[in-house]
């Protein structure tokens, strides 16, 4: 999804906003969205989350995790899910900071 940022303060703007909520700067009518496609590294991180969730669900269905001794697989996949989500968040924050104009970086 494309994000728009205020040219004055760098705050994210809503799709149909006419004024920045932070600094009350008017948003030009024809302002173009700054788009960015996902990198291969971001897709890899998303696939890691999906695969970890799949492993967790399969382990839950086959071993009843905590009753039949499948807890190491379940715990490992939960840790993998959390770490993958943290990885995605870090990648998105780095990418978001690179999309903003240089004058708005703090």
C-alpha cells in the first residue's frame, strides 16, 4: 500500500486528507503517493512467518503439543513466529525511513 507523508513535518497522511493533522499544512490536491515494492528479503521474512505458523498448526494437530510431548516443536515454532515478526517489523521500519524525504528525518 502506498503511503503519503506531509512535506512539512514528515507525518503519515490519510488517503483523503486535505490538511496534515500534526502541523496543519495543506496537502496539495494532486500529491503523488510514494510507492515502494517489497524487497526479496521482506518476502523471505513473510514466508518464514507463514512456514512457522504452518509448522505450529501441524504440530498442534498431530501431537496435541503439550499432552503427547510435542512441546519442543511447538515452542520452537512459536519462537520462530515471534522472531520472524520482529524481523518483518525491523525491515518495514528501515524501509519506511528510507521512503521519507531527507528533510523530514530526525
